[in-house]
């Protein structure tokens, strides 16, 4: 028999029915319909068994039903429904950091209002995308004391790469020490002979010039050993952003500062934080400047400069500010 475009061609089947194209006898038609129904049912049953077996063995573990009209996300006017469905399946993006500047400034002002028997300069700068800022007299020049040792790291690296520190020597009050040894002593123990030896090696005036190039325009280590809380906070911000040192150098310095032995200031105010800080202490001058890291990659630069304050007060102020940063 022929099924095609050959009109008028006759054939003969063993059943004795004469078949013409386009004219199926009634009995033949009924038989073919039954066969077609059987084949369709068998195919559907086979497909169901295939899917069940594959799911049970994890072969289609990521199978998800296609959203129906009742469950599919509603598309915006003019938006492709398929695009709307795909967008809805994406994970939520993290929320932007909360700008707590107003609350933090109020907390800072309130705390300072009850500690008026001291002279203060404070600068708080949120880091890593956090827009929070607060300050009091951030541009006022105050004595740095040993905080200058932190600022010396940048001009030192500019003059001598850290790879050469072990083979280069400086004069630390009559004793020859490697640059590596002196940097560790001046950061970990706030050693004065090593701090001065490193600064002499760099050149005090050259150090000021290098720092001014960073935008620290209120810093005068050479002449008066003073700076502003804002300048020091900017320096710490630049360090955290990788704009002062290589990643390896930054990690090295932060580790030293996080293990320095004077921990009763900012570190005591946030005992659950990682605080990489440098203190300054001469007479009535008592300062602490640090990178404070907490929570899930949250951080800020905090510089507290004072005249007549105690480290207990610096710790208490830190605790007050940290409480605002972790409030709901």
C-alpha cells in the first residue's frame, strides 16, 4: 500500500481490501485508532517510570517544575515573563551598610559632654563600604606622641622595600639593629630608640613630605610631632584599602599592631573585635589610633587623641561607639 502524494494509485492487501489513498475503510480506521491509543498510553507510562527512576537515583536532582500561571512571578509592564521568572530565582543581594552617622555623632557628643575636663579630638570613619562617620575637632593639631611610629611605615616602605629590611641596619641609640627588628620593636613595644633610628634613616622632613603627598596636610612630625585625628584616620583608611602597601605588607603590619602589648585603650573597649592599633603616651598626651574589625567583614578607623585622659576613658568611649555600630 502507498501513503503519499501518488493520487489514483491502487494496491492490493492480503486482507482483500482495496486501498485507495485518502480513503481508509471503516474497519481499518477503527483498528488503527485502537493501536494509536495503546501506543500513546504505553509511551506515557514509560516516561513516568523513567523520570521516577532518575529522580530516585539523583540523576535529575536539580529538576524544578516550570512555574504555572498561578505560581509564576508577575512580570512588570513591558517585561518578558521569562525574565521575571529568572530574576525571581536569583538570591537576594546583601543589603547596603546602614549609615549610622547621625546616631553615632549623637553618642559621641553625649559622651564628650560628660567628659569636659579633658581635651579631645576624635575621628571615626567607616570602612569597606560603610558610610558612617563621626568626629569632634578632627582637624585640630594635637601631640602625636608614639603614634608617629605608625605613620613612619609608609615613608619607610617608599624608601626601602620590606624584602631588604633584614639586610639593612639602623642606629638605635648607639646599637645597630636591622630595620626588621626595629620596626617590630617600635610597633610591638613602642620602643623609642628604634622609632627614632627608623625616622633618622628615612629623614624626618622627608617623612613629612611623603605623608603630605597622601593628603595628610595637618601632620608635622619633623617640627612639632603633631597631627590631627582626621589625618591619622585617613592614613588608617588608606592602609585598609591597600593604597599604602602591598597586600603582604598590609597583613604583616596589621598583625603586628593587633598583637602590640598596650591593650587597655581601644582594644579593651571592644574585646570581641580585632584591633590593630598604635598608642601614644607622653605626660598628659594619651592617644590611641586603630583599625577595628568586627562582625562579617565590618570595620572602621578610630582615632582618639586626648590631653589628660586615661586609657580607661578611651576604652569607655570606644565601647559607646561600638554599641551604636552593632545596634538594630
